[in-house]
């Protein structure tokens, strides 16, 4: 199972989600939730401790890849 980072466009839950993409414009996948969280922290310069904090403070979700 792999995971992706996503958020609702403009932070509005009625809108579709957008995803972090790679150089080929494909959704980036991570082997586990912690790697996705680590990637967010590294690229954005934060020290988010868990998935709940990521959702509450930034509106960013860690979804299973199958949900795309």
C-alpha cells in the first residue's frame, strides 16, 4: 500500500482534491504515512508531529493511493 499528500482545492471540501506531483506530473507516492509526513516537513520547513496536526493546521491529508 502507498500513500499520497492531498488537499481540497482552495481549502473547500466541496472542491476536488489536488495532489503533490512528481516531475512527470504523476501523484507522488510514499511507502508509509511517516515518509509522507517527513516529505511535507522537509519541503515546507515545518515540524508537524502527526497526521491530525497536518490536517488541522494545513488542510493537507495523507490518503491511500487507491482513493485517487
